[in-house]
C-alpha cells in the first residue's frame, strides 16, 4: 500500500519537472496525467484519514 507521504513527494517531483520548462509537449502531457493521478490518490487517502478521525471522535463522544 502506498503511503501518503510517498505519493505527495512524487507529486512534488512531477510539479518541479513541469515547472522547469525543459520537457517536451508529450512529456509534459504525460507528467500532467501522472500528477492528476497522484493528486487523486492523495485526496482519497486524506478523505479516508478524515473518516477515521471523525469515526473515532464520534465513538469518544458516545461513551
């Protein structure tokens, strides 16, 4: 299972490469698509973490 921190680091690397301006159009499109994929994975992991925290909070409030 991929860790959030690893995904975020990879996403940051993709952003740096895109911002460098040294990639061809085709490479830029591939990196952009990879960035979108990584961004979605990060978002999903954050949403899951939020659900866990909220569930734990509700459990404590009910006790």
